[in-house]
C-alpha cells in the first residue's frame, strides 16, 4: 500500500514544470532553489515517477493536437488540389 507524502508548494511547482518538459536547471532558477535540490527531488523514485507520468500525459496531449492539425492541413490540401 502506497501512501502519498504531502509536497511543499515549491515541490508541487517543480513537479509541474518538470512534468511539462522544462529543464531541471531552468526549474531551479525559476523557483529560486539549487540544481542539487532538483536532483534530490528527482532521485526520489515516487517524485520521478510522477514527473514521468506528467511528461507522458503532456506528450499525449501534444500528439493529439498535432494529429488534429495534420487532419486540418490534409483537408485544406485536398480541397486545393481537387
């Protein structure tokens, strides 16, 4: 049974930024913490798993959006060539 550990506001923000693909160095700078603190967070396997899940979810959203744009481009292209 897994128990969730409460995160600080800084940890929540780091999670959100890292999960959206922002580099650890940029996250540290934007939150006013050290690169080593980000490294410590990422060394926690639960935190790292949450980052990986968020990255995957964000990638899925981008892929869906990209596919929608591809479909629109195909429609416009086929209308022009028909």
